[in-house]
C-alpha cells in the first residue's frame, strides 16, 4: 500500500517522520512493537524495497544513524544512495523544493541529517515520498524511538518510568521529552542555567504529557533530578551545531553535570545509564559509568537498526495515523 493512504481506511496516513510530537500514542506503540518484531525476524519485510532506492543526505557526520539506515534499507531489499553536501545541485543553488520534487520521482524515501529543522520541513512539504529526520539541530526522533525500545526491554515497562536527562538541552533531549511524554513517563531535565531545552519544545512535551499521565520538569538541580530515577541519560556538551569556540565556557558550566558513580548512587536500585553516543569519557560521563554495570549504551545503539527498519516499514505501508487523528 502506498504511503499517504491509511491501511485502516480512516484517514490519510502520516507521510513523514520528522518529530515525535507528530505521532499519536498508538503510533509510538505500533513502532515499538514493529521494532521488536523486526529485531526477532530482521528479514520479515525483505521484499518491501526490492529493486528500489532510498536516498540519504547527510550534511553532518554520523556513525550509527548512517550505517544502521544503510543496513535497515538493505534488509528491506533496497539500495541506499548516500549523498553528501557536495553531491547534489543543492550546493549550487537548486532549491530544496525542486530537489524534493525530482527525488520523489526516483526514490521511495528520503533520509536527511542536517542543521535547520525548517529545511527538513520544506523537503517534506515539497515531496510525495516519506521524509525521515535523521537528526537536526532541534530534534533526533530516530534516536528517541531506540531509546524507548531500550528502556522497555531493560525495565519491562515505560508507563511511570522516571527518566533524568542531565546535560545540554539539545536535540536528543527534545525528542526524548516528547517520546517520554507520549509513553506516560516522568522526565526531568537537569541543565546548567542558560542551557535549558527549548521552551516551545518543553511546552509541546507538557501538553502531550497532560494527555498521557506523564510529566515533564526542567531544573538546574542535578542531584534532585537523578534522585530516585530509573534512567539517567546524557549527551555531549558540544553538539554538532555548536561552535568549537564555546568549548571552554561549556566545560566550565557543565562540569557539575558530569554523570559519575556518585551521582548514579542517588538513583533507584536497578537503574540504567543511557547515552545516544558518540561519548566523551571524562566530559559528560566518566569511564566508570559508561563502561560500568548500569550502562546499556551498546544495546541502545544496537536498537537503532530495528527501530529504523520499523520507521521505514510503517511509513512505506501507511500505518501511522499521526497526532490529532482522533481529535
Ligand atoms: N546517536 C547518533 O545519532 O549517532 P551518530 O551521530 O553516529 O549517527
Ligand atoms: N546532540 C548531539 C547528538 C549526536 C548524535 C549532536 O547533535 O551532535
């Protein structure tokens, strides 16, 4: 069934995967269940993309997302076409809209990693194929799906789970807040003053939380945030969109927010440590924690593969209803 047509016939399906807040709670559960199914049986939909191509345009570096999407596309029977900043005529002034219209006539989906969220939105609006956000300055929705799958696997549930995100209020935590709110979790984000998550995203996550018996809090008090937490999550102090000249200032501001054994000692028994990776041992997390018994980072990274397969399958078969479907 082509994307854009709902399998249940109720409405037009969600075409793109740009931001977690665009999903319904049912979509999130569907994606997690489908990810689990694909993890057990990776070649279940091996004919879906047979003899077809998925374009990937990455203007920022990537290890996990790039390689896991390549494998996910191959497992669905397709071929990935990797494009970089110098490859497309975009770099020579062709518009995003013209590029999107042309690519829609060749490939089955478009996976984009770039800076501005607005660019991905323009690609999505001008294309007739599914567009997937593989990380922007504002969001990392593919990561959040793997994060929730990992938490569900490790703790056996999502509802009521207490997550403390510690560090920079960046793309990773934006998507994590929205996903956690949708799943009925309690999320607290602890950042240094001035590095809080975007206020608009916090407001969106809170409105999702209200409908799902979840909560979203922000604080500068790292010890209060992690006390009793089931999950402690951190990310780099300098995201790819942050200028390297900020390093010294940031290291000074973020040092009290480093995840250490002492901080982990305040958490709930059986708590886990998560990081989207790449990690900088000795900066946002100590080697003892990331390489220690609470760390689930390798399973979390592994889950990028089946979750990306699930995103592709769900979009290409028109299974996502989108937020507000029943509104
Ligand atoms: N976590 C993540 O997105 O990693 P990459 O930047 O290596 O893709
Ligand atoms: N916040 C990080 C995530 C990397 C996967 C960045 O944007 O660089």
